[in-house]
C-alpha cells in the first residue's frame, strides 16, 4: 500500500473520530432557551423602573417586585409578561407601580397601596434567574411557566413574617401548581 493511501486513511480516521467526539459533546450539552431580546430578568426591569421612580419622588424606596407571565427559568418570554416594581416615599401618600414589559416598555401608575409603606428590599437581592434555579432541585412537577412571583417582606406573612423572600408559583405540565419560597439571597426555604 502506498504511503499516500495510508496517509489518506489516517486523515479520514482522524476526521471521523473528531466528528464523533464533537457530536458526543453537543449531545451532552444542556439546551438553554435563547431570548432574542436583551434583558428580561427582574434586575433588568428594576434598573429601568428606578429612573421613573426617582422622577416621581427623589426618595422613592423599592418595596416589592412582582412578576406575571414569567417563564419557568425566571426570564420574561419574548412576548408577554411583565415585572411590576412598587415604590413608596415618606413624602407621598400613594405608592407607585412601575411596570416593565418584555419589550422594555415602562409605564407608571400611582396607587393607594399603603401596605408597602415601610417595606424595603435589601440592596443585594438575587436576580430572578438564580432564584428560579435554586428551586429546580426541589421541584416535584415539571414547570411550564410561572403563574406569579413576588419579592417582598410581605410575600409570605404566615411562614416567614417580616422576612424579604421570593414566593414563586409555578404551573406544571400535569396541570397543577406548586409554590416555592426562596430567601432574597438565593437560599431555598420551602415548597407547598
């Protein structure tokens, strides 16, 4: 057999081996959904909302973050869903809801919500994707989406009074729901 034929066969074997190895690596890699728009997490919405809140009152204080239509991984989908951040001010009788939708459009509405007065979110609260990830090992069902979520000191008044926690209610594939509670720092607490 000529040296050129042997070299060609060795080259083909190396190519086949490389292709098989590449396929194995790709098959084992986790599938992560791609969001075609920038942003979508709670902290992203908080950043957009804060500017509007300080225009309303220079001493505006964030008291609550609520998510509706959030995906099962803590991000808003490309279409639909919103984060609502509620602020209060010592100089205002009303509160301010700042709504940020999946496109990053921001709207505000003053509300007569005195339940948020004197509540405050800690500076370093953990963003929604990490909080949702903290629930994965504890989930009984397979979550399809998030029915609703709240971060505040009043999210779980019976189980965790006066503690700032995330309460996330997932809709599961079997048509049920399950609720998870996670500290604002990312420590999973309970499921019910």
